[in-house]
C-alpha cells in the first residue's frame, strides 16, 4: 500500500479520508450517542479490513464512498465548518512558524553599519549636501524599494521652530517619530536610530515656508535568517558571523561619540575572533594576533576582512584597528578600542567567553570597547539574507 500511495491518487484520498474520520471520531467521542459511536467505529473497522486486502482502485473507491456515507450519517455536523477549518489551519500554521523561529531560524534586521560591507545596516544620506544623488521619479522609487532604498523629501508648508518628538510605539511593534514645524508635520514609520542627528537637523532649528527641511535617502538594514540549530551540535568557530544577546555584558563604555551604543537585552551581530582562554592582540598593521599567531587573508573566513589596501576607511574592509591606529587616521576623537590601546596590549578571553569584532572596524563599537561576552548568550550564526534584493541576497558568506 505504501508503494501504491505514491502512484495512486485513489489510495492517497483513501488514506486522507481515514485520517479525517479518526480525528472527528476522537473529537466527538464524548458527545456521540452510543449507537452512533458504535456504527462509526464499525464503519472505520470495515474500511481498514477492506484496505488490508489490497483492493484495486475501483473497489477502494467503493469502500471510500461507504465510509463517507457512514461519517455523514453518524457524525454531528460542526456549525460554521468552513470557518472552523480555516481557523484550525491558521493555528497550525502559527504553531509551525513559532516552532521554526524558536528552534531552527530566527529573522533579524541589521540595525547599524558595524558589519559593513559584509552586511549592511541602516544608512541615512542627507541629499541636501550630496548633489550627486538625486531623488528618482515614482517608478524609480518603486524599483529602489526592492533594493532597500527609501526617500524622504519634506518641503515646509509652514514656518517656525522645528520640534522633534521621541519615538513612540503602537500595538507593541509599530514605531513612529514625528517632526513638527508650525502646523506642518512629517512622520517616519519605523525610524532608524538617532534619526535627527543623521538628518542633519536639530530641535529648535528655524525654517521658513518653502524651505527643504528634509531630503534623505534611507538604505534599510539587511534582513536575514539566523541559524539557531547548528550550535546545538557544535561550538561556534573563529571567523563565523554570530548573533548574541547583550544581557550581562561587562563593558567599560556606555557612550560612544555621544550615543548610547551598548543596548541591554537586545541582539548584536559580529564576527567571532577570540575563543575561550585565548590571548588577543591587535597589531599596528591592523591584523589580530591570537596566542602569538597572526591572522591574515589566508585565514579561513578572514579572506575579505584582511584584503584591505591603503588607509582604514568606513564601510570598507580595513582589517582591525587598535586605538593607536584609529587616532593616527586623524578622525575626530573616536575611542574605538579602549581595551586595545596599542599593539603590545594583550586581552585574555575569559573561560567560556567569546570576543567578537565588527567587520567595519572604523565604525564598530565591539569587543575592543566592551570586551568578551558569555558563551551561552550566542543565539546562532548568520545564514541567509532574504531582503533586500541586492548582491548580498542569499547565503551569508562567512
């Protein structure tokens, strides 16, 4: 019968009908009259005995019809059967989705640019000061949406002082932030972090009617699936891009360039560099040294990270910089690596802890600032970028 199930539609229908009858019989067992229960049970038994004789399709169809007639006669009809069935399918699908997200994969959005250019976070470009980028027409904006690009242009209808409301959340997940100017307003849905600073405007700023208050291009962060299954069978390996929970992370800095950067009870994504018990240094040549061994472009999973040429730059593979090198770049007072002030400073990863660094070494607040984190806080590894449709779409190259 198993082989026939593969090739015979009649056999598959018979198996499905039998399963449905068993489900209804068990669910109505307590409310059926004794005679109805006995007749329905007998009909199911007769059907099983007929199937056991391996009848041909025509005979099996006749047995299916008998079982359908018995079920119709003895089972009690459900009110709003269609609605009930749809609700059941919805609940089953919901449980399946929750199971997948809990044990197999978890969706995540990259919030910042610390993993660029491997994975892109939110990037806001002020087009008022960047004439090389123009706002496309409606069709062009629609196409750009698939590439994760959105545009915001606000020409003031009223003059006055700019007021920026804090981010609010409705229904537990709908975030919005409003910019007010007199009787005019502009609303951002699901705004990026520190939006006002990135827009180039500030509360209290004066505008006149007809002024361009905002002209932005917002590149949304990559959406990806996190593999929650693999690390149940093995430990994370050096060079893998991991996601971890930030609860109980020991850190020395809570504010970086004026921003609160280490957020508690959230998820971070970084590249795993230092393992439990290892001694880590960051050389002035921008290469990490583990227990005296230097990582370079021949090290597995670091081929891109150490493929740099020239001076370190933002959002370009530039190796890893210590604090001395970051100061030498001439960038404004960035305390990138307080735990790695120079190439002679050695950081020892605690037992059962990990050290993780961002690929965008010139714009990443990572283990160079807050140290290592407990191994049990690892959630999983970056697996698959499912949005937007760019060159990064697909499996994440570690």
